[in-house]
């Protein structure tokens, strides 16, 4: 029985192979005559596009060509004020460079004063607070220059996927607001706050049990605590692992909201209506060229035509 089934299977396979060899392929002849080494048939998918080019950036800053918003964003990160130059907002440059320079210079002054007070044995915490806040102010001006460059990038009136992604990267949820999907903002902020809370609490417990473990394993100082060194090591490693998982979760939520803003900006014009229909009808296929494999002229064939509307 098994041999008979195998015999029928082989006969069927041979019949299908012979039919495939003798069948007339219903393709246009030009589809098999493309020379992909020829630049005539090269497409964007056949080439490798540079993600960033200094040449493109500086040509854009010289207003000799238009540049993508991603290129302008990268330029603004590396060279503050380049986005304002491209947007022709030259009057903002003194604000950017003046704000960053003033904050950094004053912070450096207070940093030196604090170090001198420490060296004198009388640390003045006010100096430390001042330079910390001034460094934070310089970072805020830098962040604002990048945000401003993205906000005033030339627009054609439709949501720009690059702008949406940059907005979400600089301020989580802002890309969703730019796309008009405000309901997503509390969802992502809940995820970010929850992950941040677990990062904080797990790190707090990790530091606590690390301190206990160090005290329990210190041979120079007697330890009489209720937690043994083995228990402290177990909890220390557990909370460190949970803290690392929480950091990964925080990063994933942050990246997800950037991707979400970019994707839904791309799909701004995409519409799916309730008018979904399918239509099938007989048709006569009549190729207008020779067979693709260069064998024999193609004759007309009867087939079915399927049309889907959505």
C-alpha cells in the first residue's frame, strides 16, 4: 500500500513538473530583461542612503540645499545653534550661545569657589547648590535650542514623522500631542512613572543590603545585625537584578513612545473605511509581449480576475 501511494505521488509530481515546463508564463517580457547593474533600473532600495552627512549639513547651513529634519537635529545636537541658522532665525543665536556661556561660566566660578572652601576645611554648600543649578540651566538652554530648531523646521502642513519622533525624544508624550493623540499621553506617562518608581525603590533596597553585606563581611569591625552576610548577599543581588530590569523597562517605554509618534505621523493620511468589498469575474488574459523565458509566443488564456476594495 505504501509503495502504491509513493508511486502515485511520484507520477503526480512528474506531471506537475512537465506542466510547469510547458506552461505559458503570464508576465511581461520586460520584467525579465532588467539589468540591475544599469543605473536605469536602480531604485532607492538598491542604494545605501547615508543617515547623516556633514557635507549635507553644511550645505544646508549655507542654504544651498534643503536638509532632512533628522540631519538638522543631529547638527543641532553636535553644534548648538545650527538649527536656528538653517531656519534663518539668526536673532536667536545670541540667546542660545549667551545663555549656555553665561550659565557654564558662572557655574565654573562657583565650582572653583566651592573647591576652595573645601580645601580650607569650611565647605560652603551654597556654592555647590549654585553651580549645580547653573549647569542644569545650561543644559536646559541647550535642550531648548534643539526643541526650537525642530519646532520651526519648515512644514508642509502635514505631520512630519521626523518632527514627531524628535518631540517625543526630547519630551515624552509631546510627539503624541503633535499627532493629536492626547489619550496616549497618560498611558505612556503611567508606564514611565511606574518603571521609574521601581528603579528608585529597587536601587534603594540594593544600596541598603549592599551596605549591610559590607558591614557583615568586614573582619575589622564586629557585626551583630539580624541579617547574615549570605542573606544580605542574596537580597543585594536580587534587588540589583530587579533594578536592572526596571531600567530596561523604563528604556523600552521611552523608545516605544518615540516609535509610536513616528509611525502614527507616517500613517496620518492612511484611511480604512467600512466599504470593504471583493469582486470576482471571469476574464481573458492577453499578454502583449512574448513569453518571459523566451520560448514561444503566448496565446490568450481564460482566467479569473479578483478585485478588492478597501
